[in-house]
C-alpha cells in the first residue's frame, strides 16, 4: 500500500523541469572545468556568433519590424535593435570575458585554529542562474558569457519582443560549444514567452540556484513577489543629477546632455534633474537650449523661470521614462536635494555637479544608491566601464551584490577544512 501511495504522488516532469534537470547536470560538469576549457568555450561561442551574424541580423529584423508595428517606444526599439556593430560587440564581449581573471577556485583565506584545523574559504560557482529579461538580446550573450566563465549553467527567459533574436543567438552559442565538445546544455533559452512559463521558472528552486530579473518595474516586482528561488533584484533607473549652487555650468550641461540623450532607453540614463534655487534663473534657460529635443517637466518654480516647461505631476518625480523626457525639481539646499533624491530614487545611480568638496563628500556619504558620482555622467554605471567585462545586471539591493554585477557576483564561497584526526570534545 505504501508503494502505491508513493506512486500516486509521482508525476511526470514538465518540459521546463526536464530542461532544468539538463542544465543542472551540465552545470555540475562545468564546475569541474578548468579556466582553459571555459575560455575555449567562450572563444568558440564568439566565433559562432560572428559566423552566424547574417542569421542573427535577419532574426532581429523580424523582431524590430514587429515592435514598430506594435508602436514600441523609440528607446525600447533601440534596446532591441542589433546592427552589425552590436553583433560584433557581442562576440567581442565574450572574448573580453575570456580575458578576465578567473575567480573560481580563488582562496580568500586560510587560517589555522588553535585545535590544529586549517580553515579556508574559496570561490565556487553558484550552480544554475536563471535570467528573466525583456527586449535586450545583447543580454543573451552577456549572461551566457559571465555564467560560462564562472562555471554556472544559465536558463534564459527573454521577452516575446526579442524571441527571434534570442533563438538565433543561443543557436550560435550552442553550435560553438558543441564544436568543442563542451556542455551545450549549460545554456538554455525558454522559448515559451508566456507568463505561465515565467511563473514556473520562479518556482524551480530544485534546479535553479538564483534568479535575476532584468527589465521594467513590473517584471522585477513580479519576480520578487512570486519567486521561491532566491532573487538578486536589479532595479529600474530613476537616476538623478543635482546641480549644486557651485556647479560649473558648462560641465553640468555637458554631463546632463550625455546622461539624458546619449541612449535614452537604458537604466543608467538621467531621468530627473534637481537644481539649486541659487542658480536656477541662470542655469535653466541654458538647459532648455541644450536639451531642445527633450520634453522638460518642471515644478511651479522651474516653470516660472522657463514657462515653456511642461507642468510636472507627483508621479514624475519617481518615473523611469526611457524617453526624451526629463523632470526638474528646484531645491533650496543640499539637504533638500539629498532628501528628495533618497525619497524618489530607485537606488541605482545618482550624481552631483559641484565645485564644493564638502558638498561632494556629503552627497557621496548620504545618498543611498548603488553608484554615486561627483562631476560625471550616470551613464558610466556599467560592467564594461567599471572594468568587470560584461555585466549580468545592475543590482540595486544590498545583499550579496550591489551595482554592476561581474564575475565575482556570480560566485559563492565554501569553507574547506583540513584536519589531522581532530574530534570535537
């Protein structure tokens, strides 16, 4: 009777669970591979992407065409689009990761205890990393590269807008790995783009060791609230720049223009400007001239200075526009600026433009964000710019990893203990 009851509790594995089991098995093989083998796999995947660039480009054209027909915002279409240079950059990014120092096996400490035990701590892979992301096909190659370098399997759940592109990229990566007799099951794309598949992935803690969402606020909130797999939260980017009363105007305008307009559809673009009241009357008209293509939404005080500004509503202070839109808030002090930014920011990237050393230091100390800048564009919050190679995401939480997540963020540690017959009394 007991055997029958056990049989009754059994069920067939779903297709997603079967996939998870295969990736888990591949990750166990990968964890024992040496640096040379992992680098060989990255080089093979990079070569396969370059060889398949025409197929990737054709697939991406399908995605972009569909996105335009649906009326996708220009900033999001830009995220989706893969031109020749971006495909080449994906391949180069894999080679850049191969050139990075391998963290796996690094011994962080090795200390003797009074009882004779020698206790050490070393870096090891996380296991299987799940990535849920939206219309960013370059994430597909970046995520694979970082995970493969660190001996982790990766399950990719991209959005429907980039499905054709993602399928073409993963097909190339698998082709490259198979050519080198390396575990191609270490990377897997979930082609079902429905919500049900995402929800099932969130519950696969038997196979997935950590889940990383990359996308808008709704996606991230859904993963955080529904996942039984541990989550590393990557945040949206309502990034601020504060123009202090001592700011160099030419520097401030150059930085703001770069942070707002260089790429509008990215999480480290400036979405909110905070300006000290002492310089508002002279600075804001110049800002209007520099950002002529940007819709500026100001508070009442800002609109008294530049009546052409659109009125800002309460929701503008916390908005991630991903568009040619910028909110402007006037404040009377550094204290007020810090308070406003900490209230409405998403803990991503914040900047101050100032010539006052004390104000710069206070801003660095008191702003709660993953990256805080003095006299520089927020656009630098990026794994490549920070010297990490590609990034798996930008974490805005405080546990395990924060800011651009490179190779070390995809590792955990274990203790290794050497004894000579010790027993605990």
